[in-house]
């Protein structure tokens, strides 16, 4: 029997002389099996995960055990220039650093509590002994301020998981205590990826003029983050044309997030319940990331350019200063503006024809302290008018380094929408 690759090659050869070149479709390329022997694939399965605006937690090898140390502590996080938030997190970061290990590893994770109240860590989705599951009061005593607890277990699965407190959860999650836990397979069953990103989704209520997230808010969040940053402060995802890219998306907020890719479609390849069998993987342009879940998506970056990658809830791609404002659309505010100016000199009415003008006004108007206007970011053609859960996938044929922002895409002549009249 022919393998898929042999069949494709023979099909290409059959038509190569006949004028039209048969190229395997995107779907074929994406689902092509990696036919190299398991040994050759092995080293690729542990390619380091990139946590945009974040880091990977280092470990020490101790008698065959990978030992990690998480320190739960208050953290000051700049969501974007102009806004600092007093969060709680791990090792100086929110989300906490990404933990990476390999299926079969024995891991020991020391957790030191430098918070003003007790905590624990639950290892979301991971198979482990009951006493290591981290539910305070149920599986273990709470970790009091100043104490260090040890979690130790053997990893018996692979995939994208999470860690977070299971103690005073409403507050501790609201202020940013969470992280991603990646377990690489010993032998990858999917084709290896060239780029592997991890993004934690979160929603916050930081009232304008304040510095601490409000844990009592259940619905009216005003800041929406990838790895506790908002656009335009979120790192772009830099990839090379042709790269197979995996993005691990994790959600510990109180709302689901439909994450949308432009110019490509992506395969949902895994959940925190396990790898989705290849025959059951499905293509999406928008992958819904439910609350308390992870999704791995993969795509072939076959189209060079600057492609938007964002939550599709339009209030999740904006920042604080835009929620809960009165609806002035279509309402003339001329007289209103004059009247208010008698009381507040310099008052400017906005929103009669739409809200895009807000993006212009932020350059010369100052809002309350420590918050961010609803739309931000400048692109090569003007204001991008986004905020929150939005970043750019930068795909380039030539790339000096994955770690350097290559700047804005230079479009080949004749490939940009143009003004007719
Ligand atoms: Cu969202």
C-alpha cells in the first residue's frame, strides 16, 4: 500500500509534466504524518515553549527528580505603559512562569507562600495521587504565610495543563494567580512544531484610578489580557513562512473566549483532557476556549504578513475607558457640549458618529490615573483601534531572529486595498 506521502509525490509527478502543478492542499500538509523514526522525532518533542511576555520556570535535577520552586507573592504588573496593577502571582510574574516537563518525569514542586494569607496549588488536569491535588482543606492543609510545601508526582500523560490556587479561589484567581503547565510527550504523535506558544487568557476588574483588581466583580470586567498584558503591550508572535505553529491557550477567567486567527485556519489538536485523535481534529478560524480549560491549536504559517490574532468578543479587544459609557450614537451633542463646558472647561463631546475618534483623542486628552483608553495601538496605516486580547502574528520569509520584532510587514506591490474614489 502507498503511504500518504508516496501517494502525494506520485500524484505530483503525474501532473508535473502536464502544465498545472498539483500542490497538496493545506489540509493535506497539516495532517501529513511524521514518518521519521521515533528516535529522530524525540528531540523535537521537547522544543521549548515560548510564553509571550513571560518565562519558563527553571528546574534542578536532584537524584533523577526535576525540582521546581514556585514562590507565591505580590507582583506589580504593567498591563501596558500607563497602567500598573497590584497583582498576586508567582516568582515575580503573573501568570506564573510556565512549567515544562516530559511525560514520565518525576517532578517535585516546592511552593513557598509569601502572601498575606494562606494558599495552595491545584495542578489542573494532571493525573496524580489524591493528596497532591491541592484542594485546601480537602486534600491538604492550607499553606500558611511563610510556609513551604512540597508536591511530588510522576507525570503520566502529556498536554497543556494549568496551575492555580484552590484556596480563597475567587480572590486569588481575580488577582492573577495562575500559570500554564506543559507536559511534552516522550514521543510526539503529531508532526513536530517549529514554534510553540503558551498564552493564558484572563479578565480583570481594575476600576479606573485604582491599582488593585476587584475580586467581587463577577461580570463587569474591564481589562482582558493575554499573559496579563493588553494590546499593544502584548508581544507579537514571530514565525517564519512555512513554520508549523502551535498555540496553547488556557482560560482561568470567568468568561469563555473565542480566539480568532486571520488569514489562516487552525486545527484544534488537544484539550486539557488529552490529544484529539487526528481523525477527530477539526479546523477553525475561531477556537472557543471554555472557562477552566485549555485548547492547543496548530496551523501552518503559509501566508507572510501581519495577521491579527484576538478574542472575537469585541469588548474583549478594548480596554477600560469605554465600558459603561452612555450611548450617544446618532445624538447631536452640540448644545450639550456647550452647556457642560460652562461647568468643565475643555469638555469634549464624543461618539456621535461612532467611537473611532476616541483613538485620536487619547493623544491629547488625559483620563483618570492608572487606566487605559479603550482603543490603542498605531500601525503602519494609522490607529489600530484595539486593546485587550489582541496581538499580531508576524510571518516572514526572512527572519534574523525569532526573538526580535521584525517591524511592520512590507506588502508586495499591488497587494494592499486601495482608494478608488
Ligand atoms: Cu474574550
